[in-house]
């Protein structure tokens, strides 16, 4: 869901996918809510209630990611960052940990590096630009194609 080489096209594509996913989740939530009130069978009611809760929780996570990436796309700011080492992103695989500073506060984040070749990234000590938004300064994305000289 979160890419480190964050061009406008990649963020826009990610936003479109999230919008589609939000509509699908919303449809599932509405469907289960309607079935919950229309059915008389207690087992079906329980299943619909559980599905409603699970879909609602997933929707919250997807919507939050949508908000963060929307701010990165529409209100980007850039600061230099430095690579620290390798890390693991759950469900995404190997990534690169980096840190950057915004308003005198340091942030340390792990991002994936795809589609950039791992061998082309200097780790540790590589200096690259980090895209962030003022609303979510702790959710920056290092752009491994933008070296800091």
C-alpha cells in the first residue's frame, strides 16, 4: 500500500485503488447492516454483525492511509533524509530505514525501495529527499531517485 519512491503518478494510482477499495468496503458494510436488521435467524445476525465490525475496522485503516497519501500528493514538502539500515515492512518485505527532521523533530521510518534496485541505494549514510506533509510529518516517504548532493 505504501511506496517509497513516491511520484505524483504513484500516489494518484494508490489513491484511486484506495477509493475503489473504500467503495467495496462501504458496500459490504451496508449489505451486512441491512441483512442484520432484516433476518430473523440469530446465527446469521451474529455473522452479519461480525462482518460489519471487521469491514468497519478495515475501512478505518484504508481511509486513514487515503488521508495520509492524499496530503502527500496534494501538499508535499521536501526535506533531506539519511538512510540508517535495512528493515522489514510487514506484508511488503524488505525495506530501508531512514530518518529526517521536520520542525526540529526527528522521525525514523521504514519504507520499501521498489522499484529502485537495492544495490543502487547507499545504506547506511545515503542522503535522499523525503516527501512529507505538514499534517502528517511522521509519515514521510524517501525518494531514492532524488539524491541530496
